[in-house]
């Protein structure tokens, strides 16, 4: 796919109750291409009045959708999968255009992963038992109701799919607010929803800003559950709003994950894979291993290997097949990341990599920082850019202590020549996922955070159960 294939049109409508219709307010949101720095399209800025209508549509669609046999819901989702798969190239192009993900990664991750997730929920809807027994009680798994889904820009279709596919499979109905920075791919999803003929009101789209539309969803009295992915600060705000009516909240929040490389590991492989993980999607990945922990005796060698690996991350037009590091999503995000790098240097970190970037586009160069104090800002805050902090440790106990010295706990990695030793360290990490010796991402495994990285789990059967509640019927 080439840049010439990215020709987005303005989208003037919202999708509510199975129909495209104009927003109540007259405002619009400009969508920018972060490489050209040009506005490429507009979408409506939804309002709380639009949220009211979308929630009413989801509420009236709930009972019949929940009453369908799970296999019937799976059939609807299969048609959606087909409609989306037919749009694969357009999805990849759109995410590359509005977010800046290199086109190869867009195909594999931004398009392939959400299709895989949807496929998984089609199978789980058919296979997962909705009933069980405990003594004289019949245990029923029932959908929670109307779900408000609020999603960020970094994996704009995947984050939506992890919520929408699971909620629909469970029998819930949904009102979605995608990120204002990357709304165009959500429009492709709703084109597919419409084409697939999902029952009206089962899933609704209200684009807009967080403070207007997101807040109206999170605080709506008829929204039974809010499923949110984004920053910890916004997650906290949403929790407060939902707490007023005791509505369930599931949160996928930030991370500051540690890549622990033990002294018997294959250092070259661990560093190269670790750099790749930290720089995936220009570092705009909540699970990114942004702290590389290496034995003090191998520190210099690890830093050299990291610098070498960073050199391979060629910056450029994300539509160019040779580009490995695209721009960040916005000028704001670029400036935020630069601010962190400056702060890191002011707090004593050494910049090991060049910081020159292309003339246009919101780039941050692939950045490796050495001599990073584990307590310093760059070792504690989620930066969300291509910035890797390399930190030395003495022994396994110290590595675990540094890894766990974070208010986050989303992901992580351990490398060792001895699988038992690696597993022993993995078990001590206070984090929702750990990859041992490069273990592959599993889209059916539970995904979510310890500590301030979140509440609840997404993906696979754990993600399905998040949208259900249980009833006990005594007989
Ligand atoms: P936010 O958490 O603000 O955005 C995530 C979503 O929440 C967006 O849809 C946003 O809307 C919405 N939102 C914002 N404010 C509210 C509100 N008051 N009520 C309801 N919804 C709201 O993240 P940012 O985009 O501002 O990114 C800032 C930082 O957050 C990043 O630098 C990164 O560190 C972190 N982040 C982490 C992510 C993760 O997956 N862990 C994902 C995204 C960001 P809007 O469209 O207006 O932005």
C-alpha cells in the first residue's frame, strides 16, 4: 500500500440505532496525518445529547440481543468478521495515515490482531458454557447490560475490538467513543457493522472529545459498565464518575514494564528483542518494556548492543516499506516525550543515541538512555515514545526489587539460560504478564494490569467474563 492509497473523506455522521445520522451539535474534529502534519479529514464532535440517544438505542437493543443464543450472536459476529476482513488493506492504510504506524506493522498488528481477536470471540461465544451447577444452585452467566467503551489512539482498532467483540459475544450492547486523534478506523468498523446487518442499537458510535463525550458516557445513569483503555489519570476520573452509581469499571491503563536480563541469558538476543519491543509503534504501546535491567558486569556491552539495535530503526514516511519508526501521533505527544528525555538528562541520565529527526513529521529519534537512576522520572513515568532506559543490577533479588519499584504492573520479560530460574523470577514480578525468553504474545491469554495499570482483564475467556455477571438460582 502506498501513500496515494490514503485518501480519507470527511465523515459527517454518527452511528446510532443502526443508522448513520448527523450529530446534534455543529462541531467537528480535524484528523491530522502525523507525518505530513496536514489535516486529512473531519469527523463530528459528538455531544452529551448524542450520548443520551446512543445509550437509549443500546438500552432498547439489550434485551433481544441478550436473549439470542450465543451461537446466534456468533453468526452476527462472523458476518462482521467477513465485512472487516474485506477492508483489511483500507484498515492498514487508515491506521498508518492517522497514527503513523509503519505500514508493515499496520498490516500485521493494527489489522491482523483485531481480526484474530474477533475470530477468537466468535469461537468463544459458541464454546463457553453459560450455565453450571453448585449443589442445588443453577449458576447463570448473564450479560452485564449497556457498556460504554472509551478507547485510545495507539492501537485504535485493536483496543476497540478487545472491548466490542467481547461485550457483544457476552450479550451486552455498546456505545463506543474512539480517540479523537484516530477516529477514522472506527468509521471503517462501523461501515462493516452496517454491512453485516447487526441488529439496530447493538453497537453505536459517538466520536468526540474525552471531556464531552467520554465523560457523558462514563457518568450516564443507563450505562451499566464502563470499559476504558488509556492513561491512569483519565482512568481514575472515569472510576470516580462510575462510582457514583456503583457501575462496574474495567481499566487498561499505563505501564512501565521491566525487561529483566539475567547473567546467564543470551544477551545479544535479549537486548535486540527488548529494543524492538520498546520501539514498537514508536513506543506508543502500553506493554512496552521501557526499562531494560541488565547485570552490572554486562552493562557496557548491553548499552552498546542497544545502541546498535536502535540504529536499525530507520525513521521516515510510514508508508515506505523500509521505515521502522514512524512519527508519534501528535505534536503534543512528541513534545511530551521530548520533555521526558530532557528531564531524564537533567536528572543524570546519559543520552547514547543521536537525536536528529526528519524535517517533517512528529518524530522522536530512537532513544537509549544509560546511567538511569531507578527512582528518576524516566524510570518511573510512562513516556509513550521510543525511549529506552537501561538500568544495571547486582543480583536477581535486586533485579526483582527494581522491576517491582513502580506504581505500574502491566507487562514484563525475563531472560535466562535456565528456564526454571527465569520462571522463578517471572513469578516474583508484580505484573499482569511476563514473557520468558521471548515467549510470543497470546491473544487468548488474559491481558491486564496489577497495581495502577488497571482493573479487570481483556482478551480470551477472561475478557468475555468481564462483561458478564453471575446469578444463582436455587432449586
Ligand atoms: P487519555 O487517557 O486522555 O485518552 C484515552 C481516551 O480517554 C480517549 O478516548 C480520550 O478522549 C478519553 N478521555 C480523555 N479524558 C476523558 C474524560 N475526562 N472522561 C472520559 N474520557 C476521557 O490519554 P491521552 O490521549 O491524553 O494520552 C496521554 C498519555 O496517556 C500518553 O502519553 C500515555 O502515557 C498514556 N496513554 C496510555 C495508553 C495505554 O494504552 N496505556 C493509551 C493512551 C494513552 P480524547 O479522544 O479526547 O483524547
